[in-house]
C-alpha cells in the first residue's frame, strides 16, 4: 500500500477515537500488513461496509444489520462508542489441517450502537493479512426468550468476474449434506437453481482479487448459515436453514435464553493470488481454542475401508478380516467398519472383530447413524447419537471396547439443535478418547481447532458417487480441481480417495489422478477405499509410495492451479515434501512446476509417479532436484501425478 493511503487510514482511525462531541459516521480497521481495510459506515440511517485490497474496493457497498423478535438493529441506530483498536497475536497448534503451527494475527475494532429502545448491539470487526471477519454481539446481561428473525448481512461482489459456488441441497431423505456440484466459473449474481440458496464456502474471481465467503466460530449457540438464492447485482445475502430441514423439528431461526449472545463470524478471505485462498487458516484462527488438554490419544493416519469395495461387507465378519489383514500388512493403523455392523454374521461379531484387529495392531472405527427423529434413514446402528444420555453411555462403552473413532452420518440439517448435536458428539467422544469423522454433514466451521478429535468431515461430492450418480465420472474430472479452493480450503475433507476399480459408473480420471487425490485433498484420516488385491496388484513403487503417505501436514503450498482446469498442491510432513497434481480437462498437459517451496541448499531425491501409457497404468521416475529447479510433468487427459521429495 502506498504511504499516502496508509496515513489516510490512520487519520480516519484517529478521527473516530478523538472525534469529541461530533458523532462519527465511519469506522475503519486495517490489516497488520496495511494491505486490507474494512470500512463500516452510516448512510441514510442504515449501516454498510466495504472491503479494500490496497486502493481497490473488492467488496462493494454491502448492508449490515440484524433483527431480533423483540428488537430491531437494522436502521436508525445511534452510535455509542468505539473501543481503541486492539491487536490479536496468538500462536496455536493444530493436530490436523493444512498447517499445524498457526498464527492468529489481526487488528480488531468494536463499535457499539443502540436502537430507539436503548437496546445495544456491538459490531466486532477484524482485519487479517488474508481477509476480514465481523460478527454481531448483544452485550447486555439479561434472561429471556430471544430469537433472530432476520439478518441483513450481504456481500456485494463486483459483477466483472466468475463464481464457483455450490447450490444448497434440496431436502430429501438423504440431504441436505453439501453434496451438490459447484458451478464452474459461472456469472457473478446468478441465481441458485435451488430455492434453498447457495452454500458456503463460495469462491469468486474478480478483476483485482480472489474472494472466498464462509463463516467460522459456530459453537452451538447459533444455527449454521448459507447464502440466499437470489444475488441480484452480485449482492449475496445471509440466509438461515429451512423450516422443513430435520423433518421439521426445531427452530429454523437462532434462539437464546440469555444475553450476552453473538453470531458466528462472517468471513471474507481475500488475496491477489489464488494461493491465499488455498493456504488460509482464517477459519481456525477465528475459532475457539482447544477444549482438549490431553490430546496424545488423537492420532491421525491412513485407514482401510471395505464399504466402497463391497457395501455388504460390514455385515460379514470374514469379509472384514481380509481388510484388517491388509491394513496390518501395510502398516495402516485403522480399519473402518461401516453401516449395519450390528447385524454382523459370517463367523463373528463386532467384539470379536475388535479383538482380532487389536492382535493385528489395527484400531477399529465404527459407523453410526446420527438419528434420532431428524432423519428416516434406516442404516444402523441408529438412535444412539441423538439423546445426550444415551450417547454418553455409548461412548463410555466404546472406550471400554477400545474403539478408536466413530463415523457419524446423515445429519440432514443446519438448524441450531443439530449444530448442538455435533458439539455434543465431539465433547462426549473427547471425554472418552474417541476420534470423530462426520458424514452426510455440514461444512467445517473451525471445529477441528476447538475439538481436535474431529479429524475429518465429508460435505463433498465424494468417491462414493461412482456408485450412485451417472454424471459423476464426467463432472469429477473438473469438479475435483475446485475443492482445494472451496470446500477443502475451510477444513479437513473426507473424500475417500484412491478407488482404482470401476464401479457402476466407470472412472474417466486416470489411476495416477486417483493416487494424487491422497495429497491434493487433506483429511486427518484418509480412507483407502479399494480391495486389498487391487492395491497389491499395483507396481511395487506405487505400493511403497502409498504405504508412506502421511495424513499430518506441517505446511501446505499451492504450486499451480486454476479451479476447473488443474491443481498442484505441495504438502510437507517433517522434512519430506509430497506433491500431487490433477488435470481437470480432457486434454493432455505438460507443466514445468516451480520448486521454490523446497529448503535452500538441500538436494532432494524426488520419486514421481505419473500416468502410464493409458489411464489405468502408472509410470515411475526418480531424479535429483534443488530449490529453484523446475519439475517437468506430463499429465494425460483427466490425468495426474504424485511425488515424494526426501
């Protein structure tokens, strides 16, 4: 930012604080690096904001305001006070995610207003080096029945640009679950095909910036939000869940029995480069610190999984023994027993399977239905994760059995009482040293910092769709290149990759593309979905590469990419770097990839696995590289590659 602009922003801030008797009409907070500024201002009895990157407006005039059933805070508000700007600078460590050591560094401003009835509201504004965030807070101390009836918050995106944005699922037996396809560079302001609106996280490319909209800091005192169907002129508005979600149970609007009370953070990630979006930690920065003091039992890793290969296998003891033997042979720490394991036959039951796996040094994860009355899905076991007392007893039992984790599925709503169920599961699991993976679920909103036993969430059109959706093979080619900049940018993502067998709808992506997904996509527990004999038939160098795959990443870098076209991610685990790339188009591509992320002065041996002669084969190569070199890579149409640097 130019010096002139910097001093003008400082002057605005000083004018706010030392305005004497005059009432200020504008309040500004600036990022620590002085590049991003958040301007809140009053205009015609309403409040609006803008976001600037350097001197350029990248979020145009957008409304703020909120209404409770008992009081409105949307117009004719009187300015009361502004706190002196404070600096937030804290370091924290994650157990899973794109980066373990994180720095929550921002400038914060709190502006207080009151309405005609003297009820108060605070707007808490933060500016980070990679975006801004704000939330509403009712600061008074009262008891009562409070309900939010309307939120005016909007995000006005400049119309010159493109959008990658996901329609919110219409309500069915198995949805919503954030499992629709993103648009691929659609027009900004286009209406959603679904009346339910658009999902967070939403990506936009404008003339001067990349923008990602989402929310963070959701703690059970509020519902999860999304964006309304219509966004005329590029103004996207916050919307709450539909009344019909969760079988019509529970309030669609947020409620509270007391004040103070605050909304989640409304988050705008901003950067001139796409890497800012892919590498951001803003969502966990804005979330509460860990509730778990002793976390030595939380151990991410690979998992074998039988359901994708053989959906009936969880009911057959002998079928699963083969997968446990495979996990033991390859040093894979976990095996997931999926739905209907409580109906197990074929030579044993779940207690015997857990005992067998323990002898093989393999930890067991168990699947559960989240219902409860909020879904009608019959897969079992169900009715054990909804009621708090029943759930607590079940987790005590799981701890006694030695179960390492649970996969809880089919939540079907973003209503507040369902958000409270997520939090209750995480707390009860933590109390009994059990890890958690959510499926059929909402979008991550920072829980992996607060509850680090949460090692993965679905909320993605995943690998299972080769079994269910006729269009999936074609859309997966380009759709997977969007995820590192949208869904996976905001939290760990359980896509369940590396299926080499063809299911009902055969792959169009190559086998090397499938291998690359284990690096391109991040999750704390990565499930290898295919049969043991399929993996054992791979070339030895591919088997060796797979056995050494980490799921804990110290650092992540976007090497190259553009949503819908291609993506190359590099991730560091200890001293080793891993790189994965996928081609999102049906044309052959040759790339010379920058290795500037490597350590200066160190020579690395890189083992690279690329597409072979056809889409079902691999090719291997090994070479020496240093920082500053270019790595030449060739990908087939819908192809990919994976590499390990050591």
